[in-house]
C-alpha cells in the first residue's frame, strides 16, 4: 500500500536535515539533497512498517499542508 507523507528538508552548514511531521521522531540527514531524500524515504518506510493497522489508517486520514509565507517587517 502506498502512503503520502509530508517531508520538510532544511539545509545548514553541516548538510541537509529531513523530518516527517506526521511521524514523530522520523528524521534523517545527509551531505547532499539526494542523499537526505534517500535516507528519509528509507526512514519513513521502516517507520510505517512498525505501525499497527489502526495507526496506518489514521495516517491515511491525516493531511498536513505547507506553504511559503512572505511577510514585510519594518
């Protein structure tokens, strides 16, 4: 079964950090964008495998929306 989850990726001077807001504690890192994407995909797959059927059902019903908001500060 396929699941859709949100992934947030942040870049800093050490590389890339990724996490999944729907799955508390599911996170990874990598030296490149490609590496962190591979690592977080693996982390999500392993995490979902550990969930009960009811937890998997709840995950399918959860939706997190993201957006970019630009604000002006005086």
